[in-house]
C-alpha cells in the first residue's frame, strides 16, 4: 500500500505542478508512512523534507476547538453559554435581539456572525470594516468595534447574516477568532501562549500560532500562487514575512486575528493531533483530552445544506464528509495564500491522512474544491479505506447516551415514545447509521445502501423537542431494510 500511495502522491504532485508537498499516513496510534515532494523554497532551491513547516490554514480551527473542549471538561466553560456573558459586552444579531449566540454555535458555524465583506473581491480592498476588513492589519480594533452595531467606524451590518443564530450554517473565520478571545477571557492568558502550553508543547510539537516560537526556522516554507500570465509561480508569502508581520499583543480578549488559520507546524507533528482525535484523546501515553470530549467533538453536531455544497456535516470544529467514498472522513481542509491542506481520519477503520502543498498550478471545480486535494483524498480512500465492516448501533431508551460499536453518541435530547413508535434525534440517527441526511425546507431524506426514506417536515412525521428534530426510527429502519430489535431499554440495530 505504501508504494502504491506514494506513487499516486508523486503523480498528483507532478500533474498539478506543485512547488512542494508533504503527506503523512496514520494507522491506529502511529505514523505508518510519510512522503514529500518538491521545494519548500524555490528562490533558495531548498528542497522539501519531512520536517518542512507550513502555515496550515484552516486546519488550525481543529486545535482551537480542542482548546475549547479542554476548558469544558475542566468545568471552566459551558459550551452552551451565551458568549456575551463571557466577553462582557452585548452581542446580539440585531435582526434577532432576543436570541443568544452560544459558544457551540461558533464551533459549528451557526452563530450568524460572518466575516463581513468578501475578501476575495478586489473591490473590497479599501473597506476597513468588519472582520475581513480589519484582519491582516494591526489596527487597534476591538471585538466590540466589530460586533456592536454602530459602535465604531469599523462596524458593518454585513457582520450578521439574515438568519437566526443556531438556524443556518455560514462558515466564519471570525467565529474562530472569537473563540480564541473566549479562551483568553477564561484563562487570563494570551491564546497563543496558552494553547502552546496546554496542547502543542505536551505533544512535543515544534508548532505555534506565533511563528516567532518556531525553533527549526530553517524548515519554514514559503508559499506560492500560480502566475497565469507567465504560466509560472509567483511568491505569495515567505516564512520570514509571517515572522516579521505577526500581530502585536492586543489586550487579553482582543486577539481574534490569526487563530482561524495561523498554526505553523510540520505534517509529522500535525499527525500527533490526528492521533489524539483517532485514539480517544491520547497520543502514546500523553492524554490531551478525555475520551468523552473527543467522542463529542467527532460526532454529528449539525447537518444540512449550505451555500458551500462541500459542507453537509459538522462536528466540533471538524468537517464531516462522505464525498470521497461511502465511509465518513472527519477532519478539516485549509486554503490560504496558495496553501492547500487537509487532515482527515476515519474512526471506524482508524486510519487518517495529513496533506499539504505550498502552492502550484492548482485548479478548482464548481464547488471550489481543488483538483489536487480531491485527487489525494480519492487516492487515500481507495488505498487505505477497506470495505465497511458490520456495525452495531444501540439506541438507549432511558438515557441520553447511545452507542456505535462501543463508541458513545451523546444525544441532544432523549428518545420519545408515542403510539408504539420511537422518535430519535436526527443527529443521533445520522451518527449511528453513518449517513448524511438530506435536509430541505420541506423534507428530510435518510439514505443507506442505495435505499432512501423521505419524511415531510410537516404533518407530524417529524417531532421537534428543545429545537431538535426527532425521527420515527422503526419506520425508517423498516423502509431501509435494516435489521433491528427492540428490547426493554434499547433498540439494537445491525447493518
């Protein structure tokens, strides 16, 4: 398998004319394979090695989420807390002034807080308003300047969407920056220092959200974009430029710029984060998170459709996807300045991949997915993810914890029994059946094994309890021809 994947990785790198690239494969609790290609610095002709350090873009959000879960398990933070109670000033979507915005909403991108102006549109380059307008600058702009309507010249009504908090997914880098500020408020320490001490240093990673902390600076990678005019490469950022232009220390609780994509590390060290998530919170004998925290992080916390069709499922700071094959991959992708990256793993078969490139002749499809990343993940899937094994999904009828192959699924609300039918949270059913329900304004569709069952959201087929949809599990399982039996305190499902 190693020779097969390495060959495919090299072919993909050559076809996409990547400047440099690295990958690491994890199986179980250890690295089983790693490889590299090309140059970490074209100008200096420094070749990529397995030690090359990159700015990994939005995979960084996973580490921020782990930091939040650390505070939750220590009893210092309630994941459902109203963020204005933590940050100390009013934070409400002005269109929904009575709806709290919670920590969990930031983690799953349903807070209704957006990044403001589209930073990909050159027409917005001079608009120093909202998160995207301020991000990248060192202007002394506070969170309140952006979040409180009309408080300052940095306010824009684009900061809040037209959707009620908790109701709709909108990817938000700003949301992760706010999470970092919440960590600062609770710990009374700078986010970059606390996260390094609490997670990165414990794993003995040469990694930081502050590039000035990196020890092996000789392995720092430059980043490149495609030069369409000359069919060549143009330098986007050097590692030295990240060091020189790193943000100053703003007051505690105001350092929202950087955490959304600013972690620097090698793929070999990033694999330690993957191993923690794949192995119940541990790397070797080092415990970073409790088993329960990782189980909660990795399971479905949201599913649906968005303006970005690649986002159909979310865990806590994790993307869930089945777009590369029938098995679910959990992790994150990243893209910034020319970097394209991913960290994904499959819980059922305990295998994962870290991949990154510092730029190349990369094309994007209609869903804004890069061709090289898609090709790498397809090759990974076809090489390392075998045929699905048989699963046992046990739904508890008297508690809020169900099980999938022994892994706990934490139900948002208890099962409801009515007229001989059991109504189970849709999120729990998605996790337990390892499937992505299709949700529209009018119906929800559950598909498994090329058979689907459609339920109208109107007329009583779907119940709602505490804001969560509950589905008739017996009716669905019968329709999908999935075996099950009902016992006194549980429903036992095999597929």
